[in-house]
């Protein structure tokens, strides 16, 4: 039967959350006004880009977390604060493999802001390129960076994201009267493919995606979504000179391991991606533009794994 003109919509045709005029994830402009965010691995190129993107979306506060806190990172936070004065970027020392540090971070966020809305884990490690070079300690460290950090986010963030709060007196303030949140795990195309860089990278990236897939059922009824971003070859502006080939201090390999000729052959878009392009996907997953997406693995690789699944250029 055709609907009657001007008939009121049935109550269950739209999510109950839209009943709240302040439910920011359903803002038509995708802005994150009032949002308090955590980004781990923020000293890495992709993490920096994500902090920048969340600030551009209007987040009220971003805890830019890193286990490698130095003066250059402090300058980054200052630069983003200057560019987006209504977003407070807080450089925060944080050991992503520590349960104690995780709980202390959440306590700090809730005590300061009364809410938590977005948690991005972007603290990955490559690990050694061969099984011969991989020690059990290397594997443990990669599991901590690539999958333990997402596990802690899944375990502890939802309770904090369920906290509601009235409108504060800070810039870009907005009330939160409905529980919601978005957990975003930055992994790699190694989350679904073998042969990317080294076995350590593949094993621990698979585990990161496993956290996301396990998280969908875990988060039922919480109002919290969880998704994965799997970048392919990303030009992080690093060359081979001085690069740690054991991969214990880098999230992605140096871009000059792949020639322009190979990129044109193996990548659909014929080039490496940029950190900012990963950052924009994180902004999408943090915002209301992705309000019905959870458990997804968004591959950001220029079409490489679709076109050449056996020769992934990472």
C-alpha cells in the first residue's frame, strides 16, 4: 500500500538516537563539535594526519598520545592548536601496551571533560622483514602495538563513551545526552593479506582486524561503533637512509622501496597514498557520515590489493 501523503514516519524507521537534537554523530555536516578524542601513535605521520583531520572536523579536544614524546611533537600540538584555536590538542605521553596507562588516560579524560567520543589506535609497528630476523620479543612488541592497543580500546573505552554530560564552557562545546562513540583501528592491508613486509607484520595486523570483528558483538547495545582502516603503500616522506630495516621504530615502510614504475604497474591509482588520505578516512569514521558502519575494514590502498592480490606493494 502506498504511504499516505504527509503521514508521520513510523517510530522505528529512524534510529532512536536522532530524538536528541544534540546527538552529534547525526549532524548533517559531519562536524564533531563537543567531541573529545584520543589518538594513539600520534607522533607517526598517519597519526599526525588523523589529529589534524579531527581538529578540522571541529573536535573540542584531542589527546594526541605517543610513547615517543619529544620536543618536535610538542611543536606539532602547538601548530594544530594555532591553526584550529577552538580545538584543544593535548600532547600526552602514553605507553599503549600498558593497562595502567590506559586506565589513567581514561580517568584524566573523564575528570577533565566528562566524556569520551572517539578513540583512534594508530600505533603500529612493522617488525622485521623475515622470520629469520624475528625474535619472540619482536613479535611481542608488534602484538602490543598492532593489536594490544586496539584490545585496550575495545575493553575500556565503551564505558567511558557511555558517559553523558551537559554542555561545557569550552570552545566547540556541545552537550552529550545519548551514549555513543567510535573506535577506529588503523592497521594495514596486512590485516587480510599475507606476504606484506614480514610475517610479524602480517600476524599482528590480522589480530588487529580480529579485535574489530570481535568488537561488533561485544559492543551490541552500547552505542559504540568499531571499524578498521587498512592502508596500503603510504608515502610517509621517509627514505631508506637511516631507516631501521628491522621495523621496530616505524609504522610503515619507506616509500622509496617501491619505484614509480612498480607503483604504476601494481596500484590502480598508480601512486602511493598520503597520510592525509588515511586521516580523511578516520575523520569519516569518527563522524555521523558513517553512522551505520561498524565492523568494517576500509582498505585505503589505491586499488592495489584488488588488482594484484598476490603482489601487494607494501
